[in-house]
C-alpha cells in the first residue's frame, strides 16, 4: 500500500462522520442510503433514511406497497423518479444480487450506485466513482478533464490490496464531501496534501462541466372546493405525483372556463430543478366542486410552494375552515 493510501485510511478512521448507514452491511439498507444520496445532501437525507426504513424495513415490504404510498413517504426528498425506480426494483427481485454486473442491470442503479452496494454490502473489489471521488482523483493526479471510463479505470487500479473495498470507497467519498470541496477546498486539513499534484490550483481540477439552466414559465390553477383542493395526477417530470393543474400561461382562460371559475392572480413562485428554472404564476378561485385534503397525497415540492401561497388567501376569502398551512420538514406518516 502506498503512503497516500495509508494516510487516507488513517484520516478516515479518525474523522469519518457518524452516519446511521456507516458500518452497515445489510444490502437493502445500504441501497436505501445510496439512492437517497444520489441527489440529496447528507443532512437532508438523514430524516428520510430513518423514515423510509421505518415504513419499508425490507425490500419485500417496499415491493408490496403501492407506488402512491412509496411516493408519499418519499415526499419532500425530491427527485421522485428515484423512488419510482426503487419501487420497480423491489417488485422485480426478492433479494439484491451480489455482483456489480447484476446490480447495474436493475432499475435506477447506475455504475456508481451498483458499485457502492457491491463494495460496501458484498465486499466486491469495484471502485465507486461519484462526484466527490471524481473531484478528489482529478486534483490528486492533476487531471483537468478526465473521461468517465478513464477515471473509473484509474479508481479501479487504486483499490489497495487487503483493504475492505467498501471502506476504501467511503474514505474517498468522505474526503470529497468534507475536505476536498468544490468551492474553497480545505487543503490545509487534507491528509493527502503532501501527495496532491493539483493543490496549487485546485479550482482547475476537474474543469467544471457547465450546463446552462433553461427557464420555463408555467401557470398553476388552485381551486378550493367544499372539502379541499382539486388535485389531479401529474405527468412528465412529476409523473406518479399529484398536484393542482399546471400548464403554459396562455392556457389559463381555457382551463378556467372548463371549471367554471374566474381566477385571480395570487402571486408567483420560483422553483429550481436539475437543469431547469421554473417561474410559476399562481392563480386561484373558490370552486363548487368537492376537492380533497392535498396533504394526504404525494406532492412535488413545487406544488407545496404553490399551495402555501394560495390557500391562506383563498380560505380567508371564502371563510373556509380548511387546513391551509403545512409544517416545514418531514411529517409523520
């Protein structure tokens, strides 16, 4: 084992954060944590990890649940396609396969997630390369624009003999998450500073992959009826969730006429998706229909924002005794 590898492992043993999935060998629990961490920061993932396992303690329990229930428990974690793929996976297999090659063929499991589960839960000698590992290796070896295959081959060649591959992968990820940061890296606290070729100009490695976020305008129509809000199944980017009608602003007259209402503008909300920025005009009206309590349905974060803005105004206007506020954070289920 090389000196820098020994330094990294010694640092990890002393400084690794005490996360609930650390040291976990149960494949399902490892997978729950990795699916959550695909698009969610650790601090945000913690309550959802516990919540998800309380309701779905096994892969079998997850597979037997309805998709709507899974999305309801996932609500607030965002990027709901992860939960949809995870549910499909649980319906397809009774137990997780033990090899990287087989795991990679399951719904929602790309090379990184498959490698993380294979190495952490099953001890397979396979490198798990996420954004943190990419950044650490690019700086350590001064690679400005490493290609994915090249980087995986490098990471695979660095797996030290006689070391738990899951622990090694987690050590690299932990260094990237807590020290080798994208902005303002803590080079003075890095155990690899004596070995790092990119420490003089860490901002160069790796070169940022710039993607310009597209802006999109939408209109939301909030209809407050006798028992709650009109909800409908959403499609496209929010498939599997429920919400108020969302459509291009020019469709508002036609949509309002279909419900027999004359809505008024209540404000607007902004919402950021991975590569898209949404500006949503919020329109609302009192409605003759029944409606339902929206907080009992799985809603995307965007719809929660819309409802929090619209419902207090509509409920006050109509003197409707309706639970129009929802507490922030993770709710009990």
